[in-house]
């Protein structure tokens, strides 16, 4: 690399990548020193070696700092007072002087060092940019294009960086074909092999939340709030919402006219079903809503405080006999998602099961009362 070419490369990179020219010059100077010390074993005997690049011409020089002494005992780090005064008559014993090192192969050495330094500085700067930029975007959406995949990862171009979608963050049976555009949730930025790696997700419940914030203006503006999300990725999600404005229907806002808003979100998620649930401060009402589309007859709640101070929230729910299967859902999915959404442990009984249970309790209590009465009469006798 000629001096002129190097100067042009530094100016171009500085403008393109936003790196200060001085930062690049200093990186190259450090690399020249390191390369010089590797190339010339004797140079290692004097650690005070530095390089300098003329910012105008690109000329490169290597200097070593030596001490002015009356009698030289180490020629690599010292210079005699007599010899030093030939360079500068004002020098005294104990002063230091910078001596130019004449190295024939400096041009070749410096060119290689410059290329290596620029490459490393670009990598370091890019790594710092990715770390800084995407650490501030954790929990946000990113649009990306699938680039490639293997047995464990899908690699995604998200614009100014490449992201990694691990297997545990993928949705079962979802299509990750090359060049397919999708939206992802930025989970975290990890350091792997001294470089930042952006980890994204397609299965996290917050992906649904962020998609709704993007699609529903009322959520974005804070008029409608998402209270909770429960998700079984690729199959079904339940989202509890509440309106902070009595004139705004949170369910209608989320669904949109003729279902356009919720359909757009479902399309992004591969037609994953999404139930929009009206949140309520009343646990019984909230649990009833969460079990939608099933109709609920009654909800009895009980909070038990355990010995360790933790609380167990139990809810017994009664539904019409013909609604029982719907309330439970296929493989228990509906009640499972409702429990996650509300934070309550939910036990569902059909009306006939509940009536039988009440009758059995009544008979048991009646028998106990009758036995107690009999014992009392015997004691009186």
C-alpha cells in the first residue's frame, strides 16, 4: 500500500464508517510498532519504540527513545553524551532523545501493519457499534431477511447487522426459507469469540405484544394497555387489555374494523390464533373473560398463604355442561393459557360435576351433624 493510497483509504473509511481519521492513524502506528518488534528481535531490548505517520504525506517513521549517559553500558537504550551533543548541543546527562531507526524493510513492514490495523480497527468499531446500538434495542422489534440456517441456528439480516435465531427461540414447523422477510424480537446481545452476537426470537410472548403496539395506534399511544400475554407459539395466544379512556373499547381497538388489525398480526405469526381478553380488577370477571370463548357460570376464588409466605391463588370455575370441552380446550390449551394469563390456578368443573360435588358435600355435612347430635343425646342420657 503506497503512502498516498493509505491516506485516501483512511479518509474514505473515516467518512464511510464514522471513525475519526486520527483514531485510524494511531491504530496503524501501534500496529507498525508491534510488527517492527516482531520482525527485529533486538528491538525488543528497548521497549520505548514508537512509530509516526506524517498526516500530510503518509511517510512513516520508527523512533526509539534512548537515554543520554556519560558511559554507555546498554547501546540499545543509551547514547553517549558526546554523540548526543552532535545531534543537539543543549542535551545533558540524564536527558532522553528520540532516534530514528533506519530500517530498509520498513515500507513492506508498515504496509502489512497498516492493512492489519485498518482491518482490526474496522472490526472493533463495528463490534462496538453493534454492542451499543442493539443493547439499546433489547425488547424491541426488528425486521429481517433469512440468510441461511443449520441444525441449530437461523441467521437473519436485520439491516445493519446479522442476528442469530437459536433453535429454542424458533417456532415449531415455521418456515425459515432463504430470503423470507419476518419480524423478530431482539432478546439480548451476547459476546461470542470476542464479537457481539444479536439473539432474536420468534417464540417469545413479547413478540405478540410488540406486534400489537405496532399495529394498534391506541396501544402505541398508551390509550389501551396490554396487561398480560400468554402464548403457545405457533398455535395460540391470549392477550389481556384494558382501556384508560372510557370512550375507547379496548377489544374493538385491537381487533380493528372487520378484524383487519388482528388479522395482520396473525398473518405475521403464521395464522397463530389470538384471543383478545378484557382485563378486570375483579379476579372472577378476569378469569371468566380469560376462558373465552367458553361461557362461565360462576367463579369462586381462594388465596392461600403458605408457610414460606408465598401465596397460592386458586379459582374454581363452573361452566355449562356443553361448554366444558370448550373451556378446557384441545389438550387443555384454553385453560392452560388462561391460567398463565391471569396468574390463577384454575380448576374447571361442568355444572353437573359441580352439582354432584355440592350434593355430596351436603350429605357428608348432614351425616356429620347427625352423628354429632346422636353423641350429644347419648351424653345427656
